[in-house]
């Protein structure tokens, strides 16, 4: 089954956290006039995050003046809320102070370590974040790390944080660090008996292992029944984009991709969409999803071909280890995977690499 990355019970807080890569991570947009839906939403998010910061400051102050026994649950709330809101760097000083002392509980230690790892990755200090991750895993060997993780954070929250960490790394091209980090996390998670975590890690590692290797061959029919194959684009770079009509952020993605495509298609770039509607909520017959997919393509005036992903031999998502969206793979002119999960912030840099253009 294909999922978005946002678990329903954790959606609002994690949405705010995962918005960070497209707006400079922890940087806040300047106030804007509320003369559009986008401006109203941006203004709301800015105010919401300001309230979250104020709440965190109050919690930290309360924990600081409480005795250790009373402070432990306050710190747990503080760190969980900071992680949920994506306020990693804001909570980092408190986390460092806790870790430099004797943490009141193992759960507080675990949460403080996660804050540190995310904060370091958030500001682009990937080597240090890996060091912190390895150190935390080593420290956790003295305890039942799997059980500790379950107590500290639910599966949905850990999946969202793993994905936020992954996105920071791959969008910066830190693939080797990502391989080592996720390989180590997978080893430590083996005893946890949590299939969702292990499946996620396995898929990400499989994708990372594709970097620099020949792209898996694919073929499928587009919304008008035309056969499209990877071989049809031989000698041209391709951005293979996985999407679904029910995933709202895809509409925002289409908007900037259309603008970028108008410029870079003249230089040889091709975009090929792979629609995953047939895989959502259990497999559906391809014939049932085609009308809705075709309507979406027409409504958004999408000019590049869009294939309907089919189970079995036509399962392009499986070939590219895609189990969640948004997802994409950039294939260079020699048919090798050059980058994963290209976004608006790094699109130009990554595309110009495969086109041989100057930065």
C-alpha cells in the first residue's frame, strides 16, 4: 500500500515540521498580507509556531525549577512537543544541558538525543548528526533500546522523524551519511519487532543503494493508453515523479514543476509521472482510476506523460522501492540514478548536474 508520509494522528504537528525544507528549514517566513489562501495559511503557521515556542519556553522554565522527579514528565512533554512541531534547534540547548548532566529518566535521555540529532541535521551539520546518532545507539545498548523507543515515541512519530532526517540528508546529497545512518538504525531496530519501522528503513536503504546505478527499466501506459518506456528517452535525463490524486501537496508540486519544466525541457530534461492511485487503500483495477487521473491531468494542465502504475510486472513503484509519496528519482542521460526526492529548493542544482550546465 502507498501512503503519504503523514500519519493522521500526528498530522498537524508533523506537517509543520516537514514544511521546513521548502522554507529554509527552521527559518520563519516574514509576515505577509493576508490577501490569498496561501498568505493566510503562512500567517497562521507563523503565529502557531510562535505560540509553540512560547509554550516550550514555559515548559523548560517549569522543569528547571522543579525537583528531578517532577521535572521528568515535564521534560518528556517538552521534547515530544518540540519534535512534533519541528522546533529542533530551539530545543537543542535544553537537550544539550540535559545530556551533559544525569538525565532524570532513560526516556528523557532518548528524547534529548533525538532532538540533538535532528537539530544538527536541520542546520546542515550532517557529519555531527551521524556521530550523535551512532553515539546514542551505542549508549542505548545498555538498555532495551527498542522498548525505550516504543515508550518514548509512537511508531507514527518515529516514522515521521526518520523521514524528516532522510529528507534533510538526500536533499543535500549526503547519500553516504544516509546509508550509514539508516543501516545502523536498521541494525538496532531488528529486535524491536516493529514491521512498519523495518519496512520503512529497508525501502530507504534500497533507494539509497540505487544512487549511481542504472535505473530500473520501466514501461507502462499513460492516461490515454499510449505505451511509454524508459528506453524511449535514451540519452535524455528524466525526472520520474510518483504521485497520487488524493495527495494534496502534489498540486503544489505540479505548480513549480510546470514552471521549471518549461525552462529545462528546452535543454533536454524529460518529466514522466507515475500515478499510484491504483495502489492506494488496497489494489484497485487500473480501469477504475484512469478517469479520475485523466481529469486531474487535464485540470492541472500537465504536459508530461503520466503512467498508471500497475501491480505485478508493471509495478514501477516497487522497482524504485517507493512506498510513500511524494517521491521522485532523477535519471541522468546515461540511464543512472543521479538523485532522489528532488524538491523545489535543489531542483536547479540537481538538474543542471545531469544536463552538464554550470551551477
